[in-house]
DNA sequence: ATCCAAGGTTCAATGAATGAACTTCCCTGC
DNA sequence: GCAGGGAAGTTCATTCATTGAACCTTGGAT
C-alpha cells in the first residue's frame, strides 16, 4: 500500500490510532455519534461530507469496532449507527482536541459540557471539579455556548441546540 | 475551496482543530517535535514522509504558530524547528490518542511516560498519581517500553531509545 | 400505479500524496 | 583549487483519494 492512510514505518500507538481515525471526516463522524447523531442522513446533513465518503467511513468505523450498526425498525428496514465502548473511549481525545482548537483558534465558546449531576462545567480532562471524579460520557450534559449560531439552517444543528446528554439520540422533529 | 482540508460547514472547535492538525502526517510531525526531533532530515528519516509533504507540513505548522523556525548555526545556515506553547498544548491530545491506540489496537507498551521528579508513570491525563499534579511537558520523562524494537534501523529511532525528557533535543550521534 | 424518503452506489473531474530525480549552499579533504 | 558530501529543499509525472452530481433500490404511503 504505497499511498493511503497507513503509517507503515511508525512504531507508535499514536500512528496506529491515526491509521484508524486519522482520515478526513472520520473524527467528525465519531464526534457526531457521541453527540447523538445516529442516522445516515443526519450525518450527511450535519457533516456536509460526500455520500460516498460518509458510507466508506461508517463502514470502516464499524470494521474497527468503533460504531455498531443496529436495526431500529423492520419495515422498511432501517439501521442506525451507535458508538461502542471503543468509540466512547475517544471522548477524552475529542475533548482535548476541541479545547485546543478553541483556546488557540476559536473565538467564543461554542458548546459547554457539564456534569449532569451537579451542573458544574467539566475541566480540561473531562473531570468534574466539584465532585472530583471523571465524568462518564453518558453523564455529560452538552449545552449551547454563547458563540453558537442560534438559528442554524439544518435540522440536525437545530436539534443539537437543545441541552442534552451525550449519546442521547437527537430529535430532528422529522423523526 | 471545494476540496481540501477544511470543514467549512462545521461550527465546532474540533473541526477547527482538525483543519489545522488533521491532515496526513501533521500530528506525527508534532509528536516528533515533542519527542525532541528538530531537524528536517531527522523528521524525514523518522517519519518516512515524502520530502515535499514534510516541507509543506512544516510550513503550515509554522504559519499556525505551532512550530518555530530557529537558526542554530550561521554557516552553513541551518534552521531547526521547535515547538511553541501552542504546539506544547497538543500534548494532552497526543497523549490520549496514543493511549486509545494502545488500549484498543496495540499489543505491548511501546513508550512509557513518567514524572521526571519522582519516576511515577503518568496517568491517562498526563497527571502524576504520586504528586497529584498535572506534569508540565518538560518534566515528562520518556523511556522505552517492552514492545519497542531494541535495534531499529534509522538513527532517529535509535536516539529515541534513550530515556529522555520531552522537548530535549535528540542526539543522533551524527550531529 | 405513482410518489416519496432513507440509504446507499457509480462515475468523471479535481486535488493531494508519492517517490525519484534534481538543485543549492556551504563545508571538508586532497 | 577541485571533488565529494551533507542538509535542506524544489520539481515533476504518476497514483490515489475526495468531490458532487446523478442514479439506484427498497419498501411504505396516496
């Protein structure tokens, strides 16, 4: 494989990780999955990625055990993509990447993550400063920050305006 | 810009971050820079990336303020690339990405990161469990793990076998 | 019988990555 | 004074990936 996604010469866990989630769009798919996006069309709308690329990335993420395809209705047959434990484990990475992006390149705070139990905003490592524990992903409450467009065009972005816990499926109103 | 590195439709700090460090090779360049690699040829040898791509990535990283070009000798004029504060701030992201890669896809531990002051192995967020503090990057001691090839071919990998602090420049023996 | 929506696949065009070859600058040895 | 060499790139044809638009399929709903 002369070109492509691998880093053959690297003896490094970071390189291994990047071979799996380092391609264009991949980490954003995982992000959306953590935010509660589950359906092909919702990923498509929210990401704006080409259909073929999205399909390929979903396939790859399933093959690596990061997402799982699950039938949620029989007729017509419809599947949804949900994150596995392995996908969940990417939360600290995404959190720190987002934090870095905001601190060094972002203007306003776009999304705020809180401990659902006590309302405290999470620290840089996903911990709750009040409770002194690392907050499990399902207990993270995501609320819109001041920098977020209050009236976005697409229904997925609109659904993501409502405060909600991570992983909790979004409600597009067209469901 | 119809194709390329940006994620125009995304209103998200993670997407902003990925526009900057999400391209192929970029995060590995930053990783190497944190490990103490500083010279074009050393990056080249250690990464195995095409020369043109490496040059482009170094340029981009400088433009974004993640690396800094610094003259380290006048004649012949030679520059080295060193990480800035902004680049340093990527350490938690790289750390958690590497941890995820190892826990979910790696076999053995390749590199071990310790608190230089006390020798304790770092926790998942770069903290020292003994001292109870987040360890500053220059105080992180990197030692080879059991899974690392003890006799690598290239001189940079060989230099990275010696226990050393992050950021401390490598010694290739040909310097 | 026709329309529609979800979830894809196919395809030509474009842009990025690759590896090899070439260039430049300056130093060192003969 | 000249040949050779290393560091740090640039150039270029080829290969691969991404893009966006169009098309396809399945199974309701009208």
